[in-house]
């Protein structure tokens, strides 16, 4: 079978890497891919949101399975167009994908399905929004309704901060149309958790849980990023908890979408907070997490391709066969100096050949340039993944890889998964 993975991050490199291990994969294409995927699969220079370009590619290469990586592909309607062209797609259509691309829609789905979530309200006018936030003393999370590259959430401590966040979005239009409506949630406390469910629109199969680290700096300081690292399984997260998330969150969400005529085929990502009063959903995503995918997929002993194909075809078996490694995985992201704000690219990346053999290197912002080798081309450049019999060993392996990577300005967090060692 010919497989097309859509996207260009380390998540997509991990998907390609895992698909290539399958005896079912005859050939793997990536659109557009990166410097790492080019070495193992066929990069095709079609952007992840180029609907007509991707349909043309899938037809020409007789693709048997397309896998949507980023939210931009989902939101552009790549899933709908490919399915219409007869290609089995792992990834939802645009309308079902609104569970990620509209926080107001996600809120409505959660309310209707009785999914545990923070108390929240949707607003388009600043006055009522400010008054609502004041009820919580300004301890709220103000969220742009639409996609805002992970920057559309402002967690507030005071009414002044909440007023400013509300005005930024509803008065000054800082996020453009994405912030024309906002959702405000009560602010909750607790560790976060990412749980992924593979679904064919009816059945839901949970994957191993993970925790990501969103802040740029050690000690959870600095600005929010797309994710600076992740590990799996997170300390204290039992299989009973994952089952609870499947039962109370993922399955009801898929069923509620189905009731609305939206068949969801792909992976549904629940971003949760473990509060003293139980699990609460902060957000849904319509795709694999990045960097969570880089630590989950290496722990999966089973073949990924039959799982993706059966979900894409709407034929997920009742009792899937997934077998997970007992080993822990830790992923450390090496980023460009300045990320998530301004950064320079085009630096030659050195040291990759000296990365220890037991460390997996998944590329994101890398590009091969003739005569130079690999150069940086994005904010998050690589995810270095270590596996080990416990989290500490996995963590040490990942760090031993990260320190080998050299380019001007390179930085990474040294405390990813350290919480599990302390615990
Ligand atoms: P989101 O993109 O909605 O997951 O929000 C990004 C980050 O903001 C989350 O990972 C949390 O760290 C934080 N956050 C979002 N919503 C809340 C909330 N209701 N209470 C506390 N923190 C939140
Ligand atoms: N790791 C967060 C995300 O993929 O959105």
C-alpha cells in the first residue's frame, strides 16, 4: 500500500518512521516533509493545506491511505477532498474538525454530551465578557474561538489581565477573525494530560497517554510554545484513568459529532486537566499532538498501519490488538534561539552523526541544502527521543542526544519529565 503523510513536523516524521516499519507499507510519501523525512521517504513539495495539489498527488501516485498531520490540513478540508476522490483518509473532515478549529463549537459539543469541562461562556461583546470574568476575580482563561497558532489562549490572574485579554481579542482584533468570538473558562489547577483516541466515527481506541511541556523554559517559565517536550506514560496516570477519559470524554464526543451527522475518522486528542474534583477537558484537537506523537508511537509495538486503515475505512475492530512497550519514552525538542518569537533560520546543523544509537531523531524545521547538508528552517528543529526501562533512563538518553546537536542559538529544556523522577 502507498501511504501519504501530510505535514512537515517531527510528528509527521514519527508517523513516517512508524509506517515504514509496517510490512503493508509499499512506499511512503510526505507532503511536504522535511530534511529528516527526505532521507527515509519520498518528499513531495505540496503544502499541507493545498487541497487540489494533494488530491492530484494522491490520484497520480494511487495512494491507499492518507494521514492528516497538522490542523491546517484538517481546517483546509483536505480530508473531505481526498475522501471525495476515493482515497481512504485518516483524519476528519473540516466540519468534524471544528472541534479543534472553533472553541465555541467544542464547548457546545461538550455541554450537549455532558463531558466534564470548566465552567465557560462564549462572547462576541466585550462588556458582558468582562462582567463574566469578574465573577471569577479574573482567574479565567480567555480563548480566541478560532485557530491562532497556539497563541490564542491567555490565562489570567486578575480582572485587569482578563479585561486586557478580552479587549485584545474583541476590541483590538489581535487575532483577526479567529478572535471575533471568544470562549472564557474558569481557571482550573492541576497537572495536564493528553489522551488520544483513534476512532472510525463509532468506536474509540485509546492510545498510550502523554504529557507535554508547553512553556519555552525550564521550570515551566517563559512563553507558551507548540511544545518543548513530552513523555509517556506520565507519572501517576493509570490505565483506569485512560479508560475513564475514553468513557466520559472521547466516546461521548465522537457520538455527539455523529448525532450531528459528522463522522469523525482519525485521532481525537483530549487536552485535560487533572483537578482535585476530577478530569476536565481544556480543549480538543483533531489530530495527533506534537511532540506527544514522537513519544507515543515509539512505545507502540503493534503495526500502526492496520489501525489507521481500519479507522479510515470505518471498520475499527471492537477489540483491537494494540500492544504497548513497557518502556518509557521522553522527547526533548531542540529549538531555534528566540523561538516561539522571532528567530533566524538557515544555520548548518552539526553533530547529528554523533547522536547515540539508542536515541531517535525526529526532524521538524530542517532542510537539506546541496553543499551544506542539513540547515535549520523552523522554530522547533528536532525532537530527540530516548527510550528506557524507566523515565529517568529515557530522559537521560533523550538529553544525551539533545546535547550533541549544534547550531547557533540552539536551545532545549533540561527538565522534560523530571517531575516523574522527583515523584
Ligand atoms: P488550550 O490551547 O486550550 O489547551 O490552552 C493552552 C494552555 O493554557 C493549556 O495547556 C493550559 O496550560 C492553559 N489553560 C487552558 N485553559 C485553562 C483553564 N481553564 N484553566 C487553567 N489553565 C488553562
Ligand atoms: N502538544 C500540543 C499540541 O499538539 O497541540
